[in-house]
C-alpha cells in the first residue's frame, strides 16, 4: 500500500464492520491526504493546523471527503460529486 492516495485506498478496502475508524498521524500525512482528495497543491493557508483532520466516509458507491469546509468525492474511485 504505497504511493499516492494510500490512506484513502486503505479506507476503501477496510471492511471491519466498525462504524468509525480514527487514524492519528502527523500534519504532513494529513496534508498529503488533503492534497490527494482536493487534487491541488496546499498553500500556507490550507496546510493542516494543529489537530486538523480530513474526514473520509463511505457512501453506497464509494469514499467521500471533507477538509476545511470543502467536500467532495474521488472520481478515480467511481464516485459522483458530493454536496
């Protein structure tokens, strides 16, 4: 599980039956995940702050995300846009 989007791919492949998974990590991994989800380079203003997170959840057709008030789905995972 290496490369771009590894955290998101891991979530998509996890079928443990649990309703909530919490991954605690360093800001650079949160930033890399946010960049992958948003599809754009992060600036100083959009870099994750202390205890900031990317929220990932499963919809019936795949994985969606929310970061700093922005929300969407990942097209390469066959998802439609989220509101």
